[in-house]
C-alpha cells in the first residue's frame, strides 16, 4: 500500500468543510471552500516536507557516527540490511501518512506501529563519488521513486553516502532552486 494518501485527505477535508447547503445565507461559496481546502493541503504538504527534511539530517548524522565507529559506510548487503534495521527502529511516524497527519501535533511524530514509521532504504553502489552526487542533484534518475516520506541512503561502502527522500509526488524532494535535495555524509577517520 502506498504511503502517499493526500488525495484521500483532500476528500476527507472537503467533506468536513462542506456546508449542508452552500447556498444558505451567510455561508461561503463552494469556490471559497475549494480555495481553503487547497491552502490546507499545501500547508500540510509543506509541514510534511519540513519534517522529512529534518529526519534526513538526523540520518546523515547517524551515518557519520556509523562511519566513525566502523571506519567505513555499509559496504555489503548484510551491512546495509543491519544499518537499515537499526535506523528503522529510530524513525518517527511518516508525516505523509493520512492517519498520522490527522493526529494532534503533540503526538503526530510518535508511531503507533512499525507500518507508520518513515521507511528507510539502503543501497550499496561502489561507484558513487562526489561527481556522481553532483550529477544526481542536478538530474536524479527517473527510477528514483519511493512512497512519500521514504528516505533512501546510497553508500559507496567506503567514505561517502548520499541521502534523499521522496515527497508527495514519490520523487526526490527539491530544494528552493528546484534541484534534488540530497545530503552527503562523509566518513572521517
């Protein structure tokens, strides 16, 4: 099941905001409700993007700690799976999940089960270098797709890792310049 459920949220909000009779005296027009609904959805999406971006920074810090302790980033599928499992337990609730988005702000980040957590993917690509990361920032491949809120870590197994997260469109989130928001973790010995 896809974590991206903003269209379902739009329907739920439209029902909640709809008057019994839009033509009733003193009630806003259907167009006014549509405008308000769009504003709410944009605000919720911006908050979710900010939350996932903050988690990306936490993942970057976690990876740099991993590199300091082990002397390298995950280099094998076994190491990547172990790192993913360790990180997955630390993840907050996915802000793109409809059930999570409807909670009060003070409990919104606390997952009630493992399925609500932000998902983490790990990939080992021994060819990853700084030039490749620069190219990926400019033009991420079309294959970079994941359910909204998923964080993907690409490690070269040595000293470099790139971290990206998917937005509501299930593609890498973008920075203010329209380029892919990719964080780089470096292993310092």
